[in-house]
C-alpha cells in the first residue's frame, strides 16, 4: 500500500451511528487529514479498499483541546457512499 493514502485516511469511526449507516445505506465514516480534499479522499478509499466510491461528504469537526508534545491539531471526518452492492469490512 502507498503510504500517501495511509496519511490521508487516519482511521475508521466506529460508533453505533456509523455502524447503522454502513448496514442501511452503504455509507462509511473515516477520520481524515484536515488538509485533504474530496478528490484525494476518494482516491485513497478506492485504492486502499478496492471499492467504487460514489459520493464523499466532509465535516470539519469542532477541535478539542488535545496535545501531543507541542503539537495540537484539527480533525475532519468524511462520510463515504459506496456503489450499489459494495462494502468495506471494518474489524
């Protein structure tokens, strides 16, 4: 896998609400790099999970006071809608 894509997609968001989106609507939620755009996110998801992405919606999450050493950062979420009949296995 290309490390460029792993820097864009940080982690899946696994909550009860995101699990329902995945089961009912074929949508998956990921934490992504705050500097990435929709095109980069789409390419990363398609390459990493080998699926066809139809739509990307992004949300800038309200930042919380979190620090690691001298670094503080913002977070961003992406809701990814996949093509009919495709899924991502998140364990």
